[in-house]
C-alpha cells in the first residue's frame, strides 16, 4: 500500500506544483499566525515545544483565558489542519522531485518519500489531544497530556527526518547531475 502511495506521489509531482504549495504555505502562515499570536497573548503553544511534561502542559493550558482556550480549540480542529496538510504536501513533493532526479527507480530510497505523512498524522493527533486538555480543564488527565507530548515528539521527529531526506535528495540529485556531466551525457530535463 505504501509503495503504491509512494508511486502516486512520484507520478503527481511537478516543479511548478511544489512552488505553488510552498507559496500557499507561506501565505497561510502569514494570514493565520498574527491572529493566533493575538489570541494566545504570546504564550508559547504546546505544539511548538518538542517535549513537555503533564505538569508543564497543564500549566500552559491554565495560562490561557477561557475564551482563548475556546478559540484555540476551534483553531486546532479547523484551520490548524490545513497547516500540516500543506507542509506535508510540500515535503512529499520536494522529496519526490529530488529523489526522481537523484536515485534510480529501483532504489530503496525512493519509497521514503512517504515519511512526511507521519508528521501529518501526528500533528493531527497532537491537535486532538491538546484540544481535549483544553476542553476538560481544570481536570488534568495525565494520560492525555502524555499522548499529546508523544504526538508532538513524533511530529517533530517525522519533520526532522523529512528535512534530512530533502538534504539526501539534494545531494543525490547533485551527484547524479555531476556524474552525468562527467560522463559526457546530457543532464535530464527538469520536470
């Protein structure tokens, strides 16, 4: 199943589409972040920390007003779903494009273009668990806080792994082009 999905990503990846998704991601962040910062009163969100204990999580939740918690809950379950979809799409297509140009179709590296899906999954789970913590406050179910921090850590781990794959893909594409040029073959056209 993942191989089929990986192949679909390769088939659908185009350079212009990568640029379009990147622009959409930047515009989305420019539009949503100022409002989010205003609502949160500059309190650092749990979704920006790599690790937090249940005590730290509930201290963070307590720092928000009831109205801010309600607004943030709506944000996490609606608008904040778009952000991981956009950054995951950008990473998937960037990795796919670079791997197409740097690795042979039979390379064991090629199926790794699905790694950003892990970031998407855990980002959504993180949003759900943070929302639950805010909804049940002042109750403090530790298991929900631990699930939130585990989701956040997994999200960042998949993002970091994806960024590493972008670098590997870039190196592979550069080496492939260099080797073709050194052999006197024309470099493949950029899609």
